């Protein structure tokens, strides 16, 4: 069985480990990102490799992309708070969004 810690955001794990109360409100920056071209990629992999191998390859590619992204989120003190399909949602507590360097890829600021 996987560690339950994988399902608890990093900032919450730190607070619980230090015996701190969890606030009912927070101030910070939310980051939402998804993979551009995900649907065509999925369709191409399924067509080329078949349903089983296509799904396995898609999972492998998602793990590579999100694994690298999660490392960077944690490096900047953020927490991953959710996944949905090809989307990831992250939280940077007490961050107004100006501290982060601009991404080297095209992105939209909300």
C-alpha cells in the first residue's frame, strides 16, 4: 500500500509534523496547469500502440511531465493539491505570485 502522505499536500504535512493548527483561511497563489495537446496525444498513442500499450505509454509520459513539475513546485515551497485528468493544481502559501520566475514555456497568468 502506498504511503498516505502522498495524498496530503506538503504544507499540511509540515504543519502536522510541527504540531501546528491548520488555518481555516490562507493567503497565497494557486497554480493550475494542464498539458496542451493532451487529447490528440492520447488518440495518437491509442491508434499507434493499441488501447493497453497506448494507455501505458500515456501514463508513463504523464508521470515524467508531472514528476518534473512536482519537483519544481516543492523547490519553490509549494504543494500539489489536486490532479484532474491532465491538469494539476498547486498552492504556494503566503506567496503573491511575484516571487516565482517566469516559466520558459508559454503560459497565461489569470
